[in-house]
C-alpha cells in the first residue's frame, strides 16, 4: 500500500505548484539534486526548487513506485526540452509522514546538463533565491 504522502506527491510534483509541494515537506527537509553536489535544506527553498523542476520537465510520469513504511523509490521518465530522461526520486519520510529527505538520481548525462542550465536560469531570476542563498550562507 502506498503511503498517503507518496500518493499525494504523485499528484502534485509534475504541476510545478510549490505551494502544494511545500505541504508535503518537513520543515528541515533536505533535497539532494542530480545536477550538482549541494544539499538544499528547508521547506521554502526545496519547494521552490521542486516547483521550478516541475515547470522544466514535460511529459513527466512516474513509471514504478517501490517502498514501504518510511523509505520510497519512485522511478520516473520525462523530457527536458528535446531530451529524454529517466530517474529515481529516493524519499525518506519522517514520523509525521512528511518528506524529510528527497534525493534525485537521473540519466543520461546530457539531460542532466540541460536540466542544470534550465534550473540555474530560473533560480538566478527568482528573487526568492537571493533570500535563500543568504540564509544558507
């Protein structure tokens, strides 16, 4: 049986609505992206990043969901511009059923590069990230 948080995540993650994503995240959530070696921490910045990702991905769908209790792996496929990509969201829930850790692994390499460029363009033009960057420093 799929955890209610995971079921809800399936409904909202591809729509890019960070307000709906935020409701699923723990206050101290950690996000480990596939595009670089940095961990984003905190509900607001992680929701914002995931919202941008939802806008960059097209034809997004989860193909398989595996897991139980607090540990889940959600295999997905999508397009990033003209490039196909597949990946896995590795999710750990806390005792309240909120997402406490969200790690993404993807392939192929070229698609990840295109994703990085698209996200960086969005992040650098999103005024919220100036606030997040100063809070992270």
